[in-house]
C-alpha cells in the first residue's frame, strides 16, 4: 500500500522557518520516502505505508518537542494510476 501525507506545523513565522518546521523537514527528507515536497505553507510526502507511518510518528514527536503547538495532517491511500 502507498500513502501520501500532507502536513503543516504551527505556529507560523513568515520571517524565518521556526525550529519545529525545520525538524519536520529534516524528518521527511531523512525518511525512506519516494517523494517529498516541502513548501512554506504545506508539505507532502509519499511512499510505502511502513515508511510513511514511521515518518509520521517521528514527525509528530519531534515537531512537538521542537515547539509546535499544532500539527495538521491528512493521510491518503494512493490508488493505482494516481500521481
């Protein structure tokens, strides 16, 4: 099974990326995922179910430890033929 996770961490800072956002980025970029897209207002990562779920667990724990007060995420099963 393939999964896609879209997430944001808060609070936002438009002047520079806060520590929790940098930690979240490090987690998904270091994970064994097939695709990672990091942006200023949202992030997407995709891969096998085990890799995505492991990354989500680390993302939640480490982002909260780094000062996130809210983490919003959406997790989808990626079906055949979906990009």
